[in-house]
C-alpha cells in the first residue's frame, strides 16, 4: 500500500514540475527572455518524455506479469527489476504463484507415476457439456487392453464396447460389479469393475478402476506359498540343524577306541534329543497332512446348545485346572446342518486358545453366545484376556503360525478350513479392548 502511494507521489511530482516548467517558460516569453523561455520548454519536453517512458515501462511490466500469470507461463525473468521497490509486491505475487504451480506440477507427475505403475486399470473421465472426455488413462489400462490413449469417450467405446455399455447403462453412476473382457483377441478374463462419480470445483469426474481377478488370486496364492515355505523351512531347520550337530558328535564318539561311562551317557542323551526332534517333525508333518487332507463334512441336523455343551464337558477338566469360569449363553434351540465332529473340533480349538490367552489374566472368564440374523447363525467365543496384538492379527490364520513354543500352529488354520467347507466363515474382532472369535454358519 505504501509503495503504491509512493508511485502516485512520484507521478504527481513529475506533473507539478511539468506545470511549473510551462508556467515559467510562458513567463520568460512575456518579459522578453526568449532564449530562457525556449530552454524552459526544452526542459518541459524532457520531463514529459521521461514521464511517458516511466509510465510506459511500468504499464508494460504490469501487463507482462499479469499476462504470464493468466496464461500459467512462469518462464519470464524479472531479475533485472528486482532492485526496483515499486514492483516488489507484484513480483512477490508472481514468485508465489510460480512456486505453487511448480508444486502442483510435481504432485501431478508423482500421482501420474503412481497411477502408471499400479497393476490396475484406471480411467478418469471429465464431463464436457453433454459428452465425456478422457482426463487420464494409466499405462496399465492402455497396454493391458491394447487401447491407445484416446481423448474422447466415443473413441474408447469403439475399442472396449462391452465395458462402455455397462457404464452407459448405469448412466455414469456408481458401479461395483464383475465383467468379462477379451484381451488381445484371447480368451475372456474376469475383472472387478468399480466406478464412482465426483464433482470438484464445478467439474464433473467419473473414475473407473479395473482389477483382474486372476491377477489378484495369483498374487494371493504366491504370497500364501511364500509364507508357507518360510514356516516349513523354519521348522525343518530348527530340527535338522541340531540333529546334524548331534550326528557329528556321535560320529566322533564312535570312532574312539573305547567308550567311557560319560561317553555312553552322551550317546544316550543325544539319541533322546534326536528322538524328541524327530517326534516334533512327525507332529509337524501330521499337522500339514490334516490341513491338506481335510475330509468333506458329513452334515446332519444338530441342536447347537447340545453341541456347545458337549464341547464344554470335554474341556471341563482343563477349565477347573486353570480356575476358569465359563458362561454359556447359548439357550435358543438353534438347528444347524453341520458335521458335528468337525464343528466340535473348531469350538475346542477356540476354547483351547482362550485357555492359553487367560494364563496370566485375572479374572479368568470365557463366554460363549449365539444369535440368528439374516438366515445365519453367529457363534461368538470371547475371553477376558488381553486380546490379540495388532502385529500378529493378520497372521493368526496362517498355517503353522503360533506364539507358543509348544504349539503346532494349525488349530486356527484347521478351524478356518472346516468352517469354510461348511459354507461359512470365521473372523476375529476387537471391541472394548477385547478380542473375540465369531463363527458364521448358514441357519437350517
């Protein structure tokens, strides 16, 4: 503001000097000082010329700066004017907008790089009057579907009519469905189609995501195999390494000419250790066989309260030994069509986990409840333990994963497989700092 006033003052002073110069020149002409009057007019001319170029340069700089801002062209260099305090605020505005544009361009490059590197097809459409234009198409979509990066919806429709027809049928509204598309004239693949519509600063955008179900499944299978091989190799090395070391020790002992009583004791201890590790390996393999060769469930109608009561009776000695109070809230006579032996095994596994979770807790309580909704029976097993740590929540259903040294790590995996074989699912949830397991089965 002060700089603006200063500019006005400079212009006003120039005008005053010009007016004074004209008055003085006219005065000199009236008193007969001709040459002095001519000199005065020359000075007025020079002052007028200087004022013209001053205003002209100022207007040109303002026009050039404003034009650059309006056209998003920040390539101009105003460094030669930086010592002129008159334009400080203007150049500060220019540099601020230039910096913001550079940040925006950087973010756009990063976002586009991210979108171009994900293994999902992404298209963003922008509404223009009554038609849609393609605002962005990532590289995966273009290469995977063999579609050039066209700019108009009608051109994309010529390339992928089946996809575009589904979107048009829903009038560019939110969609979540599966779709079969032919890739490079090969057999059709199934994709998950998700689309949403949003408005940003008055502009209408439509975002389309396409994920190959086959790729997702293959990635999950690969991750599962990697995790499984890590566990198996860990278990095998834990047993083979000490056995090999013991065998080397026994070999050295056998090669001696005579064996002392201490040597015989070492041999005996070594053999016992090898037997223990062999038993561990045998249990590990048997656990794997149980998972791999789970028989199909032989279903029959069973009363849920009786099935739960049977499990509690089996576990009662362990409950009494650990001073655990069990609250059975399953009173409704729900009928479920299941393999009773397999479901009992699941409940026993969950109750065993609860007993282990309550080892260092007080009070020690286990609750079993059930409810029916949406044609399903939900069985909930909870305890007063500290719950499952966040770090291992995603691993508890992995084969052979366990936090106990004596555990085999197949209880929850086997339970999950049994429930899924019955057309249900098992999950764990946390409420109020407590974790509970919930079994969902179809109501008969």
